[in-house]
């Protein structure tokens, strides 16, 4: 049996925070069989997190074998995670993604992303919402972070 | 809370990707990532360094897309 990445203490804390989960969230994981240093750990981490709440689920894909789907979700790096909504069988893509393992400080970003997508409410100011309504062309925001 | 992800949730045109810079050094170098978080708009059309306020990122997106202030 593989050793858990999340200890019991963390799991309990996360479970408490997950009380705030609203709508179901589907996590899409994209990995690669070889040459991906952080794929296995990222998948295991995602599996352990979604297991904490029945409002969360995970689908596993391979960026090469499922290339068409990867393209659809704009995944070009592994490990890649998509945080999507789920409505019955339907997956709702909001364009919320992560590239790389969400460990260390970024573990809280992962939890926040799940809560955000689950709420289906951006929480942004009225001014920002109004501005975003004016956008009628694709915008890609890439936020670079480091794990520490 | 990641501002870029909030924006992605709000707009069907916005996609936001959080990138672990150490794992993808080529991409980080290409965008000259110096401080984190650093937000790159449309592959370099705009950039914002640091944990910037909502209004600041809005302005940077506006400039990058050449949308006039309303």
C-alpha cells in the first residue's frame, strides 16, 4: 500500500473546509506515462483530496492517448489539472487550470479552487464583472508561482 | 484565492492557468518570471508582477486587449 501524502490532521482540516462545498466539482487530471517527474504524486494528491467529499470526483487522462480531449481543455503541460463543474453527466469547463503539482503553499490554492468552482460564483466586484462582460475575445492568464 | 481563476469562472472568454514555475522553467524563462506570483496575459501581451489588486489586473488586461476605458 502506498503511503498517504495527506496525514489525518490535514484530511480533517480539509474536511471541515469542504463543508462549504456547494455544487459538484469534477477534477480532470492529465498525465503522461514517462518523463513526468510530478505526475504520480499529483495524481495521488488529487485522489486523496477528492476522496474527502462526495461532491468531488476525478477523471484521469493521458495527454498523449487522450490528445483530443487535452486540446479541448487547452492542456499542453503535465501534470495538468482542470477544475470543472459537474451537472449530472455534463462537465462544465470554466477555464480554471493548474500546471504542476499543487504541493506546499499551493495546496491551499487547490482547496480554494475547488471551493471557488463549487460555489459557481467568482466573488469579484461589480466593476470587474462589468469589465469582464465587455470581453468578447479569448484571454489566457498564466499565473506563475513557486511552491515555497 | 487566485484572482485569475475568479476571472476565468466569471467570463467564458477567460482561461486561467496556474503554472508551477520550477517545473516549467522554459516557459517561465520565456516570460522572464522574476517575482511570483507573476501573471502573463495572452502569452506576453501584458504582465502583472506580484499579488496585484483586482482593479490593477483589470487595467492590465484592458491595456493588453486595447479595450478603451468605459
